C-alpha cells in the first residue's frame, strides 16, 4: 500500500503541503484545492505550474479529487447540502463538460483515477432515486472507458450514496472496470453505517481502487465529530490489515478533516500522518 494525502488538508500552498508530506515519506498527492482554487477550476497556466511543482518535488498524483456530480440530481433543485472545497457551483447540465475537463487534468497529471460523487442528498435514498443515479452514471462511465480513465465513486454522507452497502449496489449495477470505489470509512460512519469495518468494507472490498482515511467518533450528545486518526472509534488497524490481506496495492490517502482548537490543518495532518505511519509499520 502507498500513502497519499489530499494536499489542501495540509495547506493550499501546494509546495508547502508536499514538503510536509515528504517528511513522512509520502509520495502520492491527491489534488483538490490548490492556491485557493479547486483543481477543476484552475486556469491552464496554473495547472501547468502545479504540474511543475509536483514533478520538481518528486511526487506522483494519486487521483484528481474532482467535484463531479456534487450537484443536485435535477437542474430545478438549487443550493448545496455539503462542502464543495472551493469548487464552483455547477448544475447537472454542466457535469459532462466538467468530467471531460477533469479527464484532461488526469492526462496532464498522469493519473488514471478521478474521484466522483452521487448527488447532494435531499431526502432518503429511495429505489427511484437510486435508479436515476445509476442512469446518470451510464454516459460518464462510457466516456471514462473511451479515455482509459477510472471513475472512483466516493461514499459521501452529504450525497445519496454514503455507506459501503449503498456504494456496492451502485457499482454492481453499472458493472464496469472503469467505475470503482473510493472507500471512505469516516464518511460511511457519518452516513449511518455504525461499523464501516467490517460491514461497509465487506460490501465494497471487491471494488476498492482508492482509500480515504479520516477518523471520527460519536460525542455523548450523539453528534459525530472528525478527530485525529487513531483517536476515533473507527478500527483503522483492522481495516488496513484487511486491505493488506486482500492484496490492495493502491493508495491510502489521508483526508484529515478534523479541526482541533488551536491547531492548524498542517498540525492536525502531521498528527494523522504520524499515526498512520505507526499503523502501517505494525503491519510489516
């Protein structure tokens, strides 16, 4: 398994983020927010500049963390229900253009993976909505197949497909090697999957092409909160051991997310990276 970080969790200054990552012997960079702009909205001169920084510092890009389908399921539904991480608001009709642009970014940054979502959640996931989600992905998956790109669906609690069980159902229905999973146990927990490992993972294990790591716990009030990796209730040692046993060779990508009072994103990310390094060392 290889270690990666969503760089803006450390800093929006790409060079600074990569320097911190190198201290922890991380060589994969997942790109989302760069210089106060979502990667999908960077002008091409800035894209080329970012590519030069990544290359000069000896990193590979693990994935383009795009906002594809982080939109309403229909164009007549306005507004957002989750974080866009600096991405411009786009309607459903804008999404295919966004995907084609992200494919171009993937070509420039030499990665095969583009992270995608399954629409802002406006209510319960019904069979009708799931059918519409599956239908909506048919054209994007065909485009990905044509370009040799793999779309990796992130289970996201602010979107309709949030748990491992839900994600696996959609992946099976579309049935393409170019449509796989970003497995995110933290998001699954927030989406109501009380035991992302082993329950959620057992559902998606055959489709995992990328992994996000963020830890969480439930407060006495019942509220859920993201915390430093290793300080929550998610069993990452067991999850990582299962990935290794299953022969997973992709990236484990830190998505810090926790906000500790008095600490910066860099400080929280350093704590998470140190914990992840310890967990991975214990697998050897």
